[in-house]
C-alpha cells in the first residue's frame, strides 16, 4: 500500500512555506500519493515540467487541480514538479514543489534480478559452466593451453 504525503504537513499547500525542506529526506515511491490541502479558491495545483517549475509558468492547456483536497497519485518514477498557478504565489510565495519518485520496491528486489541475469550470461558459455560443475582450477589450467584458446575463439 502506498503512503499519502500531506504536502506541507499541517500547514498544507500555502504561501511562504519551504517545500524543498519539506521534501528533503522523504522517499517517494510509485504508488504513493501527494495530497495538496488548501482553502478552495485560494490556491491550485499545476503539474509542470522542469522549465515550468523554474519560470513558474505552466504550459497552455495544463489542467489545474483546484478542489482544495487534491490527491495526486505518483504513477511513474522520476522527477515531478508542481506549482501554484494563482497570482505570483509560485514566483514570490515559494509555492513550488519538486520531488523525485522512486520505483516501487514491492517488485522483486533488483539485486535478485541482476543475479539471475548474471547467471544466464554465465551459462551461455558452456565451457565455463561445465568447468564450474567439475573443477575450476583444472579448467584454469586447461584454459592456458594455447590450442584450446584458439579453438574457442572461432
Ligand atoms: Cu497559491
């Protein structure tokens, strides 16, 4: 189950709050939600890109969330940017939030995946795989034989 992050905690989505400090040290995962709380009509929430975030401008056609209790599901990993589109709240009121969403860890552990991939690659060389099954030291001695090396390289 995902976590609901109340943006700004008990302050909510408001003017002159340090959202960078708020986001710092938190880990957001796919499946979590951001919840923007504010008095309806006072603010809104616009999902923008990095440029929009920097300049406090949303691309034309961006649909604002404006219910005052906006739940934003984090569906994809990566950087996400949100600004308030009312007045100069973003530019002068610091109503801007950037977070990085991490892949969901409920999927099989990445370490396991790479280990499996590694063993598949390993087994593609039957000589090595066979040597492992019998005696690796013997294999290493055989490997130094020049004739055998040339044969294998073809
Ligand atoms: Cu605002």
